C-alpha cells in the first residue's frame, strides 16, 4: 500500500528539510546542505512510486 503525500512531507521534515511553499498542489523542500525536492499532490493522495523513491533517495543523500 503506497504512503500518503503527507507522510512523505513528514519524512522530509524529520530529515531536516524545510517546506518553502509552492504553487497549487506543489511543495518545495530545501535542505541546509543545498538539496532540493518538489512534491506534488494533495495531502491525502497516495504517493506515486517515483515520489517515494525520490524522497527516500534525497533523504539518504542528506544523511551522508
């Protein structure tokens, strides 16, 4: 079962990313190290497989 968009956002914030807002259903997150990622979708939507993969990869990169 896919995670929800709100869960991806929570994971990013726990990893130190800051929600910089966005336009429409897009949210831009930035890490103090300079990494950036954009998440699209409503909070209650199921996350797409590529979104989960990208979030996991950017969090792993930020923890290096």
